[in-house]
C-alpha cells in the first residue's frame, strides 16, 4: 500500500530533520513529495539510502511563494499514493508512525482517516502538550485538535471533493479536517509517534488575544455553521452547559480547598509553636533535674564524710583509759535500768 508524505517546505534548516524522519519510516513503498512554498531557490533534496527501491522523492517547484493552503493542494495533486500524510518542514515523525496507522486500518477496513498522537516540543525539546485523544466531528467544532501530520487519510477523499480551501489565510488544516469529518469518522490510533516543534512560524507558536482569536475563527464558523443539524446544535449546547457547570464546580472546589489549606496552615503553625514550647520546657526541666541530682549527690557525699568522721571518733574514744575504767559502771547502770 503506497503512502505519500507531502512536505510543505520553506527551505528552512529543519527540512533535513523532517526528511530524515520520513526516510526512517519502516513502511514501504513510500512516495515523498516536497513542495517549495518559499518562493526562493530550494536546496537539493537528500539522496535516497542505497538499496531503498521502495521510495521515490521529488521536488515540486512552482517558482513562486505559496500560502499554506495552496502549497498543500499542490502536494495533493502531485501525490501518487493510496494514502496521504502532510508534514511541515519543521516537524518530524517517529519510524513507526505510518506503520501504526496502517496496522489500525487493517483492523478497521472501512476507515478512511486515522490519527495518532503528537507531542508538542519547545525549542529546548521539552514536551509542553500532547494531542492523543479521540476526535469527533463535533469536537472539531470548538477547535482544531489534529496537528497536520497526525492524520493518515485515504486518497479517495479527494474524489469526494475534499481539498484545502485557499481562501483560508489561517486554520486551513482545521477547515480541511472538518471537510473530511463529513465523509468519514476519525479512527484514533492511541500512542504518540510524531512531534510538533514549537519553533519558527509554526502556527501553534503564535499566541493570539481573545479578540484576535475570535476574529481569526470567524471565517470557519461563517462557512460551516449552516451545515450543523439541529441534534448537533443541541449536543453542542448541552456540552457547553456541562462545561460551565464543571467550571463552577471546579471554582467552588478550589475555593474550599483554599479555605481548608488556610485552616491547615493555621493548625500547623500552632502545632509548631507548641512543639517549640514543649521542647524548651523539656530542656529547662532537664537542667533543673540535673542541678537537683548534683545537689543531692553533694549532700550524700557530705553525710557520708560526716558519718565516717563520727565513726572514727567513736572508735578512738573506746580506746582511751577513761573509757575502759568506767566500763563496770556503765554495765551496772545498764542492769539497773
């Protein structure tokens, strides 16, 4: 099953990394189409690895700068694969990315669009976000949840009239996926196997204010609002109400949590003061007890010394002549008493 990887190139240094990640795919046969959208002379494409007979690579050079939607359509027209995947030249794929999609498709032969997980990496290579949840048509109504290289889609969708809307100056991929969703559901392939690098002019790198975001989204909603059925509108309204209720619960929970945290901090502070007081009192008690023990030991030593001296005096007295001469008299008094 031939897969075309369609690379929109602005001739940036990151193109080499993107193409290396394509050539590292375990799936073959592979058709790599690089569209020079920069309007400038394009560097030569890398040579294919020796023996890689299952891969073709070619450069489409329109000779002028192309907006994103026009560059994507030029790539679609040049593609020869049965399955298609788009890639910007500042992003990258892991070796199993295409194979994972096709394995999931083999398990679901009716699938015409499949999406795998994509991580967002900052300039330091630190993951900041990931897209790896199932996506439905109604989920796409609120925002684009599908990075351009997350989705492998069937070429047959082009026969159904799906194409990039060149009137879209931004969000052309969002518009494209919403078109796809009218013809087939998206099959989720769980697990991350591609990276979105938040560098250069990546769309996700641009931060818009709320007013600017509303202005940029308006053309999408103007175009598609009329195609929503009544039941879809009801579902979206219910989801909005649920989101509002959940937000209120989260705010209330956060308020309670903050109050409980304050109480815990007060209790902890009181416990720490009590521990300090008990420790100080115990230290003072130990000092007093040590002093009392020392005084008692001194008194005991003094009494022992006095006893020793008195006993010595008694023995010395008994050895004198007067003590011996008066012994009969003491015995007589003892018998009379």
